[in-house]
C-alpha cells in the first residue's frame, strides 16, 4: 500500500472499532447455567460489570478499566494520531493500553476454563467473546501497523 492509501485504511479500520467495541460490550460473551436441563443465562461485559459492582467494587473498577476504558481510550487516541491531532510519540503508551485490554480477554478465557474444569454448571462461549477478542486483537494490530509507519 502506498502512504496515503495505507494511512486511510488504518484510519477507517480504527474508526470502525469505535462502533464495534460498544457492540462487543453488550453482546453475549458466554452462556452459563447451573444444571444442564435448564436454560442458560447470557453474560455480556456490561451485565458482568453490573454484577461485579454489587459484589466487589475494586475488581469492578479494574475490569471496567481493562474492558471498557483502556480499549476505547486507545482507539480514540490512535484516531487522533492518524488525523494529526496528537503526536506519534504517544504510540508506545497506546500499545501498552492495548496489552492491558488483552489481559481482560485472557481473564475471561481463564474463568471459562476454570468453570468448565470444576464441572458445577454448564458454560458455552457465545459470539460476543469472539467479537470482543477480534476488537482487541485488531486494535493491537492497528497500533503496531501505525508504529511501523
């Protein structure tokens, strides 16, 4: 890709994450239930955060930062860099924010593995987990491609 076309593709791909991230936050990450004969409850990032705020405020703050604030702030800041409204020197900090968001995906996957290993209930992954993971990985790739330019 030439310079102008490559920058435009990176910019539009990054801007699409401003729509995809909120969609991923409300999409079902997994379906969970206690017994195999009953229906499964869908859990999203937002519904999980609502439950966390009621039981553990410190963990809720951490997960809110990792799942919502870090990836969205990174996407907005990267858009500002692409449009020349922020200096490229901040790209290293944006890469760090992206890695923190990836930690959230790792935690969700770890909880699924632990819950399946205990065998108390039933857990199925849903399309929102794949969408959220895609958004985080795309954000990492876009910041990496922006740093290479």
